[in-house]
């Protein structure tokens, strides 16, 4: 009789798995359960005041104008800030890897600085930059004859203002990833391109960018996931205002869950956001795979 | 053998530590922000008068306080005594966190009636006012020689100020993201805000509609800037420069204005105007209370601390330390506060305050007021649409409350 032996690997894995189960899967499962209840501040003291409402929270979301506004705002932010952010990082990486540039470590550090500074501190400075009457940005625009813009107070401009801030704050991280990608491209490919008489543009299109494809995928997915979770920028800069113009899905979830203690409803928003990000990531992966296949 | 004996000794010592009688008489006290810091100066006297009782103060930042109190209650970690904003009390009552104070001796006549009332929920008293807060007018006396007494006076005065200020100045600053001003105006008109046992919104009713119209008119006529809080980075500078003349605000700005507005800028305070006669008009009953946790095992000592902090002399000293206005009227007299020029207006205003609906959902309802007021100010919606939307949203917020009331809980 062959005795089934448990692989000793499990023994080594068990502590880590236990930690993940207790601190990750259990809370996620609890949150999923919560999203089917109307657990709120009344439920804290008396569990009999909690109703099991099935998909009620999800159904309510469909009829909640602020949810759709938040979804639209978040999509707007991702679509605007995502490509802009990736393009800026790539541009900065290409510039820093150019042969003519000196003091590369200095520039790399300077460009990376915004990533490691706290947003709350940065926000104070940016609020002054964006100030409609006293701000540096409007002063500069005034010099070229553009009228003052109420950056954070005008619903049309508030989101672009946050996009600008987010791109500035985050491009350094992706830039470093791109630099690593660029450095891993073998020099011989560039030599071959030069021998074939390729110009700078042709080299970029046919050597650099194709070789960067895996890096691109990584950067695009990470950036998208990060930007879908837009929270800190509107939280510290505008609190979702003016007039819901910068209300994001995560900010709405935070308000529901932690400001108003509608924990059940907040959990439902979290799972909707999870589903959206999952779908977005899968689409991107599929897209790249289809591209890489032929 | 010796090792085992040593281990036993350690164990005994540990148990003995836990049983230390001094430990059980330590009263845990949570206070917020600056109050948490200042109150420590008052405690040695309390400990001297109550030998064997020690007080341990934990200072909680205001921004995290509300959430922390709720989570602490859920986790069974509430302190014996704590400070709470008086608008949080209904929620803390709903989660059974508070000890009833009905049988405790409270000098009820010595408190401002409107403020004391915020601590009474469903007929029971749950907190003792510690310090008080309300809103009234801060204004420049050079641009506005006499404070207005009626809405009509007020409006006429603001029109005159605006005419003199021109396109770059305003009569009044009303931050768009604050619910207080439209709600105060509505309370002055006698609005109930909610109806059916606080289970539905009552914002389409006449009183609120009138007040809302008056409030919107201030923006439509250019008397108030359509300024979000992002375009006002420094109220004191803007006030000193004359960008606006009137600013409805609270007692914390008495100290701030005195410190940050240059001496060359003459300013004063005045109670709020009333819709017609009956000056002054009512304002909000704000402030913070002291409450005792229901699960506290040291309620006697906890109550002794509340009583001590409520003594007029201690209140007067607390005012000196923090600038927070005392909740007890005798403390005002004791500290000569009632005769201080700029505080005088608060003294008068505090006799005329009304509480907002005492339900856990109030802050959420208030955020809806902000949302629709802001939309109406930006003219994204008409007044009718705003009020209908407000009632609709508030009804949705109060759905759970209706269910509970119907079931008689």
C-alpha cells in the first residue's frame, strides 16, 4: 500500500499561507459577505438591525447618480493621466539615456524625488501653484495672455489640474522602470541598425520600442491599476469637489465606508471597482498577447 | 529546583502587578487636539482632591477622533471618560456606547439651554457640555459701522459694501463646502429640516425654501464670491486686504483674528441678524461634551472627573488655557468673559441656539445640503430641482431609520 506523502514543501509554505489566509483571504471574504448586507452604524451594537439584502447594494449603485459620476471621473482620469504619465516617463527615460546627457544620476534623482515625497506635503505647494489669484501657474499664463483659471474651483479644470499633479508626482517611478528596460537592450541591435543606415527615428520605432514591449506592458498595467484607485489627490486637494467634479470611486467608497459607516455599501463599491480593474487588466494582457503572437 | 522557584516568583510578581490596587483606580480619559494637551494642567488638582485616583489622558487628533471612538467602542477599548463633539452623541447613543447621566447632579440652569439640549436624546441625558461653539458674524467695523439686526438690514448693508468694493471685493465670505450657513438661515425661518419623526427630508417646505432662496441670492447678486475653499488659502489675509467684509465663523477665530489680523484693521463680532423682528436670530448649538462610557468599570471616578472639569472655576481656567468658551454661564461671569467686547457677542448668541436633528445620520444629511447648495450656487440645477433632489436623497439616507422606527426600535 503506497502511503501518500505530503510534500515537505507544504511545511515550509504553511506559515506564509496561514498569514495570507488570515490577513488577506479572510478579510476579503468577510468584505464580500458584508457587501450583501446593509451593515451600518446601527448594526455595530445590535446585529439584529442588520438586514441581508442580497444584491441590494449593487442594485442601489446602479441608481446612484454619484456612483456614475465617480465612475466617469475615474475613467476620465485614467484615460487622460495614464497615457500622459507613460509618455512622460518614456520621454524622460529616453532623454536620460541619451549619450549626450551629463550628470545622469543627478537628473534621475531629481525626477524620482516627487515619487518619494508625501502627497500631503506636495499638495500644500500645489494648492499655492493653482491659486486663482496668487498662483504661479496663473501668473505665468497671464504673461502669455491667458486669463486666470480657477484650477481647483472650476469643475471643468479641477480634474485636469489633478491629472497634472498626478503625472508630475508619478512619472519618476515609471521612468526608472523604462531606464532599466532601455539598458537591457543589447548594443549590437543599435549597431546593426546603424549599419543598415537607420536614422534616429527609425531606430526608435524598430529597435527601441519593440524591445521595450514587455516593460511597456508592465508599466501600463501598474499605472492603470494605480490610477483606477485614485484617492489621495482628490482627498487632499479638493475633497471630491467642486461639485463632485473630482469625486473618484475610491473616494466615494471611503466616504460611504469610513465617514458614514455604511460598511455594506462601501464594500459593494470596492468589489465593483475590483471587477473593473480585473477586466481592464485582462483586456490589456490579451491585447498584448495578441500583438506578440504573430 | 531553584530555577522552578524563580519562575514561580516571577509569575507571582506578574499576577501581583495586575492586581495592583492603584491600577484599578486609573481613569482613562481621551481628549482631542489642543484640549487634550491643555487639560493635563488641570489634573494634578483633581488627583490631589481624590487620593488614589489617577487620570491618564490620551490625546486624539480631531481628524481621527470620530472614527477612533466608534472603532474603540466596537473593540471594547473605549476609555472611561471622553470628549465628543456634541453632534456625535446621537451616533454614540445608537451604538450603546454611553452611560445615561439622568440621575447625576448636573446644574442644568447654569448651562446655555440650546447647548444642553444637544446632549438630551430621546429624553435622556448622555453628556455634559464641556465647552461651547456657535456661529456669528465677524466683520470689519470700517466698512460696516453697525451690525445688522434683520435680514433686510443685512442685505441692504451688504449691497452698500459691495458697491464700494467694486468688482474685486465682496460683502461676505460663505465657504461653498459648508452646510452651516444655509442650515442656520433655515433654522431662523423656523424650518424643521426633517419630518415624520426625523425619518424624511422636509426641505421643499416653505421655511427652508425661503432661507435657501435668501442664501442663493447672496451669490446670484455677487455679494458673496462663488469661491470654493481652494481659492481662499488664507482667510485672515483676505479679510485684512478687504476682499470681503463679513465672515460668519465660530469662537476659535476670536483668538486667530486677534493674532493674525493686523491691528490697523478694525473688526468686531456681532450676533446673527433675524429674519424679521426678534434679534438676535438663532444659530447652531455646537461644542464638545464629556461623556462616560457605558462599559466603564470605574464610573464613580469617571463621573468625579466630569464633575471636576465642569466646576465654574476649572472651566474659567480651561478657557484661559485654550480659548474655548466655557459651557457654564457662571464661568463666564467668573472669568470676566461676559464683559469682554468681542466675546460679548458670543455670550448673547449662545442664549439663542438651536440643535440640528439629533439622529446618527445628521452629518450625512448635512453633506447632502452642501452638495445641493453648491450645485444651485453654480446654477447646475434650479432651486426646485435642488430641493426636490435634496429631499429624495435624504429620504434614501434615512431609509434604515424608517425601518427601525416602524419596527419600534
